[in-house]
C-alpha cells in the first residue's frame, strides 16, 4: 500500500513560502490570513454531480489502496477485492463506483446526476450551507469560520437569489465549526453529527428522495463569484442506514418483498459489500469495513438566510401499496 506523503510541500514565491495542497486532499489550514467577517451567507445547492459524470471526493483515509493491499479494513465476506480499490490520488468513493451503479441498474435510470438536478430545480429539495465568516475578497484566506448544513423543504418551485429564502425541514443541522478558507477554497471543520442530504432518485417515473446520512463529512467549495460556488461533499455512509432509507424503493422495485423478504437479499448484499472504510473515515488492518466512502460534486447559489421551518417534504414511494 502506498501512503499519502504526510509532510507539507513548500513552494517559494514572492512574499515567502506557500503551502501547497496534497493531491486528493483539501487545502490545509492557511497561515497568512485576513480577519474573518461577521457576515452569514447561505448557499443552496442547485446541481449535483455524481459518478455518472465525473470523479468526485477526497482521500479520506490518507491511503492509496489497490486490490492487493492487505493492511486495510476487512471487506464483507464475498466482496471482491476490487471493491477496496481507490480512485485517482487515493480518492475514496465506493458510493459512485459500486452503490450508485446498482441503483442505476435497478431503476433503469442512467443519468442520476441530471435526474437529481432536475428534481432540485422543481423545488423538491436542496441542501443549504450556512457559512459565517467568509472574507469579502473571494480569493482571500481566513480561519475561525463556522458553518452548518440544513435540508431544504419541498416547495412549488426553486428560486435561487439572495433575496429569497428556501424554507428548511426540521431535520437536525450538522454544525461545522473551526472551518477555514485557503485562497478562496472553503474547507469545513469537524462535526460529530452527520450531514443529512436528501438525494433525489427516480423510480418507475416517480422522483422522490433517499435520506443520506454522511458521517465524518468533509465539505469544500470555491467561490466563482459573490453569489455562486462549486464544491465537493465527501464522507462515509452507513450501509445499514442506507438500506433502511432505501426500503420503500426496494418495496416498489421488488413487489415480492411485501410477502417474501428473500427477494430483497441480493440487493441488500450488494449494498453491504460496497463497504470499503470505517464509519469514522479511518482504514486500518484488523477492523471491519463498516462504511461506504462517499463523494459528490455540486454547484450552489446564494439565497437569503433561512427563517422558516416547513414540514413539507418529498414523500417516498408507497412501497407495498404501490
């Protein structure tokens, strides 16, 4: 196994040493900073990009794993060794490599990124990122920022402008303290709570959401302008939580599940076998691969800071009654 070089790379430029990011990892906390602002800005995701359109995510465990690596977590019995292979620069994203193609095959929908983006545009859901402390200059560095994520409630249509707020659901926020900006790139701090992402999925021409709970989350974004950003959400999904959230879809796809749970076994087994990392984002020999590494790309636009909690959410398929 090849480990990511742990030391910082330095390049000398006018004014002193510049800390360069390691490929596959977010930029490190900066040393030359401007004061963080007191302003709170909210961005709402307007587009989602997954493995069908690109390679997204980060090297969460600091390792570059191949099918021959042995000093890593133990795959579920029956999992092929290829399930532990990392992407370029050690990127961990078993969600896009293994789990998402399973859903694509079962739903006969092969453009999940476009489906999800279209659903957001219709007002079905969004993820809101509320950030306090971004410096005025879009390419400046600052420390001591804070952020939180909220789930956008269903509304009649999406509206992305700085004067219009998108109501949020009562879903718990993930507080991302001790965040920073390195030359315009925002990097979230640690949180003990998962980021909740309502991911739109289309099943039998019905579009609704699967609630994804992203543990050990890492969110980054770059500001394209004062009102628009593009970024990455990475972390780890618990396959048990994923299967529970996907159960209504499974009931719709496998009608026999309502009377014969055996119809679900193959799907459940494939999802569990996608585990390639520990739930806390670490990876070590002697532990079990209890988590599915995750990564998506996104774009987002500035909206007004949320002030309203709404109970309007996307309903799952009706399952056995469908």
